[in-house]
């Protein structure tokens, strides 16, 4: 059952990655798609400059809007992130993020794994530092100092941009290779380091560095689509916490990526996905509420 659940999740992750990157011609030519859909954000961390990308990354769009807004709030981008967060929370991280899929696959390498603990819970605050420092403050500071609004997170750290955009573009487009320099080497170094760490630590980028995960985490407890605990059925056995590979303290807290591993570990069937409850338990076809509908967590 656990293997089937994981397989289904990986299939959805793969389909999401394909849907974000339908411009297959771009991979062959080493060019970036510039169609009208590029003005629309996709839910997951998927680089705007990926040759296949047909949409924009929420974090890249937020940075670009901040430095181009003339001190006005980038309402469209903020609204899009709020909508994704309210609907999905960190379900995006577990099911709809291409770089999350890459880390999931790296974790399958038959190597010894570093167990989570107090150290990893402390490191999980790093993504909030990245969100505030590199995504919000740094682009505005650079704009004020140089007159150029640099998307600092994308330019200096984002490994998704390196593997999805930087490497494919310079591989397929010879005209871009003269631009390679110390910054590109730094980004490749960051990517290699994260790949190596991902072989031993589960999803280190998502847990410790990803600013998009930090944004979605604020919505996790009340997102429409999330895992919920039936407190009457729960025996507080702790099996869900033990099986979870990320740093949760309760199901659907800020660190939960909604992967569903906890569901198969629960012997009392106390953990259910909210959509299942809404469709199967809460409402009849005529709209009336069932008396035996489980309480929400």
C-alpha cells in the first residue's frame, strides 16, 4: 500500500513537471518560450527561463514585480500566491514541485540516511531567512544601490533554475557559452552540493532553503486541500510523526508537505485528505450534511 501511494504521488509530480514545461521545442533549440502564458504563475518552483517553461515561477515573479512596481504592491503575484496557498498550502511541495520530485528520487539511493532531529527543526527556519533576505530585501536593496533590480534568489541560489534553465540553455545554445563565468560556476556548485546532500538527507532544499515552501507554510493548517486528523479516532500513538521524513510536530503543521506517508502508518484511519471527506462524508448529493461526518482537526 505504501509503495502504491508513493508511486501515485510520483506520477502526479512527473505530470506536473511536464505540464509546466510543454514547450519541448525549447529544449532542442536552447531558447526560452515567450508566449502569453508566461504571464501566468504555475504553483511549484519551476524556472521561468527553463527552455520548456510555458508559465512563470511564483518566486521569480514576486521578485520581478517587487523591483518593477514603483513602490506599489505587486497585487497580481501576491494574489496568485495567496490563491495557491489558500487552496493547496504545501500540497504543492509534496505533489506539484519538479525540484521536489528530483529530491524524492535522489532519496531512493541505497545510502545511509541522516535522521531528522532538533538540528533539522532548527535548520528549517532557514527558508524564512531566505524568503525575507534574498527574495524580498536583497532585490530592493540592490535596486536602490545600483538602479538595477536583481532577483537575488534566482540569480545567486536557486538550484531549480540551474538544473532546469542554466545547464540546458548553455548545453543547447552555443551562443550563450561566452557568458559563463564565476556566477554560473557558483550556481552549479550550489546545485552539486544540494544533490550530494539529498542522497543522505531527505529534501534538504525544501526543508531548509525554499522560500516558496516558506510562503505556502503559512497556509498549511487551513488550506482547503490538506490532510486532517479525526481527533476522536486518533490515539496519539505517534506513528505519523515517526514515519514522516520532514520536521513536523503535528500533521499539516508548517513543515508538512502533505505527502501522505502518515496516512498508511495510521492504524485507526484517523488521517484523511480533506477532499475525500468533503466528497465522501460531509455532503449528500442534495447538499445535506451527514450526521456521522468526522470533525475537522
